[in-house]
C-alpha cells in the first residue's frame, strides 16, 4: 500500500504540472500523512538537511567551471585541436564532435552546457559542409551525454551523496565506461556516414597541428589538474571543483583573454541559477528519501524482486530497463534522487558493488537525456541548431542505440568497470 501511495502522489503531482522539486515535497507529505507521522517541522528540517553537505559544494563550482570554460574560449580551442587532426577525414566533423565531446566531458560534467557549446561551434560548419543537420544534431546530443559519466561528473556527486558511496571511486570508475560511450559513437557515426557525400576540411600539416595543440594546451591540461588532484589524494572532489573553476577563470581572462570582467556577472548568474535548481531538487528529495526508508518501500520492492536476487545480471537488466523507461518522463537529477534511496538497499542486499551500480545508473540516466518527450539535451540541441524535435529524434536514434548497447555490455560484463577502477584505486 505504501508503494501505491508513493507512486500515486508522485505521478499525480507531476500530472497536474507541478514542478518536480515541489512534487517531491508533496510525495513526502503524502507518505507522512499515510504513516500518521506528519509534522511540518520535520518537513522543514529534512529539506534543510538535504542541502547541508560539504560534498554538494562541488556542484556550483563544477557548473561555474563549465560556464567559464565556454565563455573563456576553452571549448572553442578544444574543437580546433580535434579539427586539426581529424577534420580532413571522410565525415571528419563528426569525429571532431565526438573527440571534443569526450575532452569537454572531462572539464565540466554538465551535459547541457557541453552540448550547447559544441552545437554552437560545429552545427554551422556541418551544415555548410553538407552534413544532414538532424543526424549531426543527434550526434552532438549523444556526445553531450558523455559528460555525466566521465569525471568530473555532477551526476556522480548527487548519486554519491544520496547513496553514501565514495565520489572519488565513482569518478575513477566512470573513466573507462565514458571512453566506451565515445567509441560506440565513433562506430555508429562511421556506419551512418559511410557512402554519404560529405565535404571535408583541408588536411593540416604538422606545423598547423602543433600550433593547434599549443593553443589548446591550457584547455587540455585542465582535466589533468582536476582528475590528478583527486586520484592522488591532493584534493577532495569539492576542492577539485574549486580548482577547476579558478583554473578556467584565470585561463579565460589572462591566457586566452576572451573572458572579460563585464562578462563575469552573466556567467556567475547563469551558474547560480542552475545551482539553485539542482540544490532545491536535492533538498526536496531528502524528505522523500527519509520517508521511503521509514515506510520500508525498499523492503516491499525486495519482496517483489526476490526471485531475481540470486541472479545479479538478470536483476540489473530489469532495473536498467525500469530506469530507462522512467528516464523518458523525468529529468536526470529527479530520477537519480527519487530512485537511489529505493534501489540502493536492493543493490546492497543482492551483493552488487555499489560503485559499479552507480556507474551503470548514471549512464542510464544520461542516456535518458536523449529520450523524448523530456530529453533536456535534445531540447538544447534543437534550440541551437534550429531543427524540429521530430527530426532530431530520428537523427539521434543510431547513437542512442549504440550507447544503450554499451550500457548493456557493461551489465553483462561487470569486470569492464570493476577491474579498471580497482586497479586505478590500488584495490585488490
């Protein structure tokens, strides 16, 4: 019955158009009323507790780093670097988009910001070169969703706090899956582009490539500073986020000199607005998370899933399919915040590595950013490319299938995630 109350209040509030953050509060109040423990002071206290976490400070700083990176010219130089080495190949601009997406994912961790930056630079070039715009937009959108998987990832920060899992280990474990997502796009783009008459960029000589590398070196060095400081224990993820923001600010203002003082207000305001949205969601989810535990909803679901508990692979396949379906209706952060407290007790009971599951879970939610009708990343690329949603949905399908196949491959072969992350962390 508690599961029914939870789902009814959640879906009912969303059905009448209530914002997701308020929906989570309503859902919590409904559960409190059903359990006979309603107290407005508890509601207020849990909402405050939801934001009272040092680790969550990483979110505003990683968001700020992404905005500073785009405004300061770092994104543009990453694209130019990839263009110098790959632009001359058949379908080269597509490969440039993939490589640039992977590099930018290691800088900001924001799928929407990366997608907007790549689309603004590459879509006009691809359109002029005769590339099918819906397919090009779909490729850039699919490249953008690598950002929540390759560290530094805002999604891993949210999941790590909600699931009480090491964010450093999540960051390290996300490297190989993120690279595999990029490689899957390479294969899918090769398949889509074969036989098409696509214009190429003139081949650049090694001198021009060296200049492109030197020009982009400051941008390319940023993930080394961020991930290196986390891996070797010089900084926590929160401190590394501050390093990323300060680095992007200094490089944009004093090295590339594209970030002007007059631009800072707009950059900080945009980052603050995005932070407020995410943090309100995290705070509101705290009341629902607490009541999910009080109502023993994970225990009820464990009973339903009991026949699958002895088969970890089958259990994960079922969970991934459920999350994929939920991702078509909910945005990234709400899905993570709602499902994490429900699923983690089941995952631990089944003996599944929480870090491994976290990578799969965040990857699944990232893929959900490509699925209509919500599909935030799809909406971003549609707005930048000025292409109808219906056309971009068609264009993104090959890349959506490729990344989903990678996720299912990791479900079937967990060592692809577990072995590298344990090796890099020095675990046995």
